[in-house]
C-alpha cells in the first residue's frame, strides 16, 4: 500500500508564501500522476494543481499565476509552492497520486493551511 505524507502547512498572513511537500513510499513514484487538492470547511474537495509523469502541469483557475506544482522522481516527492496567499486559500490540502498502471488512487491525510491576518 502506497503511503503519501504531506508536510509544510501552517498559519501565514495574506501575501505570504508556503511550500507543501508530499513524500510517497515505495519505488513506483515515477509512474504516478500527482496532484494537490484542497477542501475548505463546508465545501467539496477541489483540484488545486496536477502534474503528469513527464512534468506537464495544470492549475485551478483560482491559483493560476500564484501556485506552482513540481515533482522530484529521485526523491519520490511532489511539492506545491504557494505564493501571494489569500484568506480564501485556507483549507486542508491533500496530496493525491494515481498509478495509471494499476489504476489505483492514493490520498494523503492532509495538511492544514490557514491564511489570516
């Protein structure tokens, strides 16, 4: 069973930055499509950013130009650089992996990001 462990969340003020990391267990990371989702209180979980196996990226409209997703296959990690954070970015952020070969989805437990003055 693949485990995903997020880190890097916290409390920041509007305009500040945070970098989230997701560490995956096992040796198959390079074949995973990776993504970050977030869920705010009372709202559904929504896609924030995704990155394919070859590094192609896509972003939710609300974070384009502010967030950047990346991956390091050698370290089995995916990261989300979040700049110019806004109060509406407050949510629990979840790391997601899709193994296309096995058609399996994996989720981390989430990390809280709070943006408040």
